C-alpha cells in the first residue's frame, strides 16, 4: 500500500516541480520519500542553488514537515560517489519503488524525471485501494510500512476473538511489524466491541482478560505491552463496524476485517484513508473524544523470548 521513492536532493533546484511532487507524497497517498542518505535534508542544503529568499522558504516551510512523509532507508551510502549512482547501486541491493531525479544519464528503467511526473506514469501511479487474499500474511503486509514507521498504533476490529486462530494469526504478524523498529511503541492498542445483543453477549471482564492473556501474551516479546479496549455503541451513535489500522501517520481500512479466512478463495478490499476520514476515525478511538462508551480495558504483557 505504501511505496518508497528515492528523491535526488538536487530536485530542490526546480522548486515548482519539487513542491508539486512533495505535495503528492504522504501516507494518505501511498508515496513516501526515502531517507537516503540518512542526512538527506543536509544533502539538500549542500546542493541547493536557489536564491536566498527562495532557499529560506524551502527550509522554513517545505522541508519543515518533510519528516512526516519520509521513511528511514537503512541503506549504505558511498560519500565518494554522487547521489544518483548511489541510488542506482542501492536499488540493485534493496529496491526502491522508483528513483526521482532531474536526469537519467544511464537510462535506468526505474528513474522518473521529476518534471515529467504525473498520474499516467506507471511508477508514480499508486492505487489507493486493492483486493487482497484474506490470509494473515497478505492482510498484514498491507500495513507493514505504516507500522514500521509508527509509534502510536491502534488496531480496530469489532469482532476480534482471542480464542480463534484466524484473528490471532493476523494480529501476531501486525505486532511483529509494529515492533521491527521499536521494541515498544508509545501505544500499541487493540479496540473491539462489547456486545450485548440477543444473538451475542460479550464475556465479563475477568473471563475476557483470562482469554486474552492466555492467547495473546505469546504474540508479544517479553515485557512488551498491548492495551485492549472494549467499547459499547452510544445511543443513536455509529456502530463499531469498519476495521482499521490507525497510527499517528495515517490509516488503512480493511473491508471484511483483520481476521483471515480459513479456507481458500476469499478476498477483501483494503484502502488507504483520506486525510479527513483518517482524522475523524482517529478521534473516535481516543478516550477524550471517543465516539463510543468505554466498557473496560486490560493490559497484556508479552512472554515471548527474544531469539
């Protein structure tokens, strides 16, 4: 769902083009700028040839928020070689989705000329939604980049059942992605519905906590924690129906849920949330602005030993 683009720092010198492509990047667009090299912003300062007034605008406004759309690269960078050759060489080792530059002297097939970027370019066109198999690995992979880069993570599935492997399998992979870069995010939360209809009644807190501890503590490394919240629909309020992965950066909607299908052949629609929808759904699962009534919360502490 999210693609990493290497952006030649020299593109800043074509400011109009540079600003246009930056505005089309971000978690809601599915395009992220690679932090390549790790001091990419410093590299921009070194190669920037714009007049002082325009340069000040770039560094005070445009680049101020670029970290929100930038992801860590974890690639080597040879200071004795120019940026473009570095990018081409590293692409062979760990591919970018594409490389954006002002020129393409070696006719590299994965380079996009910055001023030629538009939605008709196959390397720039990123679908905001796709159909994926309802299998744990396929579902979780849609959120991998988002989880890797986030510190505040909310997983929302109204029907989550800790006793069913089809839910636990996906949760386990999502947690692994969330912890790849941060042993313990600031927030790692699971939000579910407290049911009290004639067809289904949720278990009391003690029984619920026992089931969650028994089945989920093994998904977490030792001492890592997962908060689980149960919510009740407010009178005349929305149901807890949509399923999401939400973080401080953006969100992804899973049409059928985060659980995998135990048979073969079923798929689900997965889509990136637009900014306004994301902001509203994010607010709905914060305790201060919740759209639902909080029934209870429990903390699951991990017991899985590190390898």
